[in-house]
C-alpha cells in the first residue's frame, strides 16, 4: 500500500455566509419568484432552489427561504382557486387581487430581507416549519 494523503471529510460543513451575503441571498429567495412566474410553477421553484442551496450557510437565509416558499405555495393555491372560480365570474376579480397581493408582498419581503429584518408574510399557510 502506498502512502496516500488523508482524505477530506465526506460532507464538509459549508462556510457560513457574511452578513451582507446572507441579506443578499435572503432577498433573492423572495425576489426570485417574480421572474419565475413566467413558468408554470417557477414562482415556487426559484425560491425553493435558492433556499435549498443556501439554507445551511445562514440561519437568516434559512428563515427567509422558508417564508418565501410558503408564501409562493399559498399564492399558487389561491391562483388555482381563482381560476376555478372564473366559471362563476368572481374568479376574474379574485385573480387580480391575488396578483396585486403577490407582487406587493413579495417586493416588501425582499426589501425587508435586504435591510436585515426578519419578515413574516400575512395570510400564509406554513407548509414548511
């Protein structure tokens, strides 16, 4: 047997993020839903990807990632209900309200995260604790 150098551990602990990087990634967890909305479930997938990649590096990003994913799932469900209610015409009004609510609160959450504040979306089902 040859003398081999020691191997690094199998699952190294990720390096923690700096405060400014944590704020940036937390903001991206929220705002990544906006361009993601051009795809069928992109508004849920984009924040989910950001959260999964960065959650172990920062408690702040972990918190905001969960919040963003929970909110986007809640909005997706509200949109589905609105689409179903279009058969009785109220869905047309409801989908407009849901859309405005989604954009406004997603932007507010992104700004709060960038400022280093913890933000909790209103009227959100907490699927991920």
